[in-house]
């Protein structure tokens, strides 16, 4: 079974792309669920600051591939019955871990949008919206501290998401068809 990981900067459209894969029978694993669970466990208020704190602490304590390792059992369980789409690959170390683990059955799809487009989406979100300052700070964190550029550069497929949801779905469906 295939493992397809979606990577991109915040607001690029990763979750939308993962949703298209899910509608095509892939089981979705959202790496951010680990962050959400940890925030709840620690009794923190869910917001960008607490998310950042938890992400940084987990990576400091368990390594930069922490999210891939912490989700490995979920991925393997899901692969028993279907192909898997990972919503939210972040670090180079996660990429290496998953590539070594799944070999030729591991694929990466990068979703790209211009910063201005992403910032507009992030500040206008109904759920989990960010201020402009938070969005820019998150970009810096993901590039400088999380090593997110590597997985984007190594993606086997890239979607340019500067248009409509319909166009994003069409591009995603072409990739899915190519993976069959």
C-alpha cells in the first residue's frame, strides 16, 4: 500500500489536497493530531503559541523525526486496509524516516502558494486562523527550525495552488491517477 505525504507551508492547501486523496479511498493521518492531543493533555489553551510550544518541545525531547515516529503505528495500521495520505509532513528528518521505512511506496506531494496568498487564507480562516504576524512567524519557524524546505524540494509532485478549490482538486486528481 502507498503512503503519500502532503507537504507545504501553512495555508498552502495541504488539508484540502489530503481531503481529495481521502475521497479517493486513502486513509488520512493528520500529524497535527499529536499536537492537539498533547495540548489537551497539558491543559493548554489551543492557539498558535501553545501549538508552537508543544511542537518545539516534542522535537527537542524526541528528535526532529518525532511526528513520523509517533504516527508510525497509525500509518502501519491504516496500510493494512488502504493507501494512506499524511496531512502535514514537516521536517527533513521526518521525510528521511518515512522514506527509509516505506521505500518505493512513499511519495511526497508539495503544495505551493505565494506567501501573500497563504497569509490571506490564514488570516481569513474560520477555524485555526492566524494573525499576519503569527503566519509570518510560523513561516520562519518552519523554514529555520523545522527544516521544512527539504521535503518540499524532494517532492515527486508539486501542485501550484493560486486559483480555485476546483482547480486544486483537478490537479490533485491527476496526481492520484498517476499513482494508480
